[in-house]
């Protein structure tokens, strides 16, 4: 920079030399070349480059916004899913409880019914047994009676021959009847 | 650098037996010659065993308007050593300018030792013009490719464009937007981008062994600054002109403003011209000075010719080259930045006043 300044001062004091150095032809060429380059590049390079870059920047911006939106949507969906899952769980639990209750009820009902039936059967059996027993007892009684009568007949036939014995027998019989 | 070294080396060798004073003069002349534009694209020159100057490079077309178009190759001048005869007219090179002369190439001088021969209108394709055309081609190819790569690559730059795209964005986001404003920056973008890369590439080209010095040429920087000047003032809003011709606005009664404005308005009007003038001088002086320092340091190597001095000046020249690469970018940035700033003044619109 110092050298530049020194050079500048040296040259400014010598403006004539600077003007002498000025080449009009070069100035014309430079202006033409530069303007040509400016127009060509503006059309074929700068405009497409800047619009492509801008387009890309907009795309990036839009994509970021879309990503944020998608994230928010995703979160909403997840929250929704959670809620639905929770609801489903609750419903399932309720259903299960109800089913359990129903099955318990059913089992109890069945048990009760079975018990009633069993009791009924048992009662009927007991009654039948009792009847059979009574019948058997009656039967035995009848047989015993007829046997007794047979025996008594034979005994009486033997005993009745003697008065004393008759009396004894009657007494005995009466006693026996009293016992019964 | 290499060609410069080669040429300087050749230069030093031929003058081996001569006095140091002669060598210094020759280096000085060599630098002065390099700083100027040239009618042929010479890469390097040397003096052969017969004592003749041999130039390696391309002759370029010379275009003159002297009662009709005169078009001929610069090889006719033989690097200023002969007079060019074109359709019976004679032209000679004197101090890197073309003068109309007689067959012997006589240059007449006035009392201040200025040539009085007539100068035809010179529109030659000089070394600087060719360099600018080269930069034109490079830039057009490079940025057209970048523009096309977006469509091919799904909106993402490919290849070398990946390097240049952030710079384009930097010019947009850090130069144009903050200085001009969100509303109006777009219409200045093409100019800012073109001028930034044009200056940068030309500066860099000046550091290559091609040895061109385009941005260190006053005509080129004048042309660039003139465009900034024209764009600034042609796009100036009402507020911009109001700021120049009525800077105090309604803050003061008109009779109070009159004596102030006798001083203020000329200063403001001068400011319109000083701003672009500072642009042209800054770029010119920086690039010119960079080339002078760099070539002087290279020249020093052949003056010292010692085991200590020459490596030292080589090291210095190398360090300065690195700085010059930075300066090349910096000057392009400053020119673009200040242009944007001036456009910002021109585009401003405000409520008050």
C-alpha cells in the first residue's frame, strides 16, 4: 500500500505523463469488450445462475417448512394413535371384565341348577329307597306273619293238646304283641 | 513468473561485461516497457551471439484510421526497430505510440522534446486487448457452464462452478444486498458480478508469466470507472439528486441555505466525479505499483548477483507475489464494493427531506 501511495503521489504530480499514457484505442476496445461481456453474461450466465440459486433457496425454504409441518402432523397423528390405543385398551378391559362377570354368573347358575337337580335326584332316590324298604319290611312282615302263623299252627296243633300249655302260649303271645 | 525470470536472466547475461549502471538502466527500461501496453504479444526476448534482439511471441494486428482504414501486422515494426510502410504511408513506433513519419522514420520534436508528428487514430488490437478477449472467453465459458450445470445437475452446481458459485453468492449477499438494498439490488447484479470477475481475472492474469498489465493501465480503469459513473448517475433517483443539490432540505429557510449552498453544491457536484475518479486511480495505482515492486525485486537478483542478495530478493519477490494474489482479489472486491455503495446512494429513496 505504501508503494501504491508513493506511486500515486509521484504520478499525480505528473498528470501529464498519466494523460500521455492514456490510450484512446485501448479505452474503446476495453469499453466494447466489457459491455459485450456484460450483455452476454447477463443473458447467458448471471440471469440463469441467480434464478437457479433463488429457486434452490426457495425450494430449501419450502422443504424446511414442509418438514416442520410434516413433523407437527406426525406428532398429531402419534397423539391420536396413543389416544385411540388407550381407548381400545379401556374398551378391551371393560369387555374382559364383563365377560368374566358373565362367565362367573353362568358357572354359578350352572352350579345352582346342578345342585338343585342333584338334590332332587337324591331326594327321589331316598324316597324310593324308603318305599322299597317299607315294601321290603311289609313283605318281610307278611312272610314272617304267614310263617308265624304256619309255625303257630304247628305249635298250636302240638300245644293245644294240653290245657296248661294253651294258656301259657296265649300269655306268651299276648306278651309278644305288647312288645310289638 | 517463469518467462519473466527467463527474460531477466537473458537480459542479465548479455550485459555481463557491462557496467552496473547500464544494467540498472536496462532493468528500469524493461520494467517501464512491461508496464505499458504493447503492439505484439511477446513472451520473452534475448540477444543472440550476433548482437541482434530476438523476440519470442505473436505479432498482433495494428488498426489505424488515417484517411481510411489501415490494417497491418505489428511485425512490420520489428519491435520499433523499423518503419512500417503501408500503402505508401510510413508509420513508426516512438515511446510505444504510433506516429506518421517519412520513409526514414524521422520524428520531429518541439522544444519540450515532444514528438510533433501527426498521430493517426489508433484502434490496434494490442496485448491488453488480446488479454481482455482471453478473459472474455474464459468468463463466458466458465459462467455459461455454471449456468447450464444447474439444469443438468438438479439445481446444484457441478465442476469448477462449485468454486465460483459461493463467490457469486458473496457478491449478491455481502456486496449488493447490504449496499443497494433488497428492493433494487437485482438490476445492478449483472454489472457488479461482471466487473468483479473481470477485474479479478485480469489482475490474476497480470501475475502469470504472460506478463500483461491490463488493470494497471489507466485507459482500462478509466473505462471501468466511467461505466460505474454512468450507471450511478443514470439510475439516480429524485432523492439522490436532491441530496446533491439540496442537501439540507427543509431543515432551513431558503435564504439561510443560499450562502451555504454556494459552497456546498460545488463540493457535492465535485463529489460525483471524485468518487469514480478514486476508483480508477486506486485500481490503476495498486496494480501498477504491484508490478513495479515485483519486477524490481526480480531485477534486483541480477544486480546483486551474490549468494546472499539474490536468494534474498528471490524470497522477497516470492512473498510479494503471494501478497499480489491477495491484492488481485482485494482490488476487485474494493472496486465492486465501492461501485455497489455508489449505486446504493443513487438508488436510495427515503421519506424525509
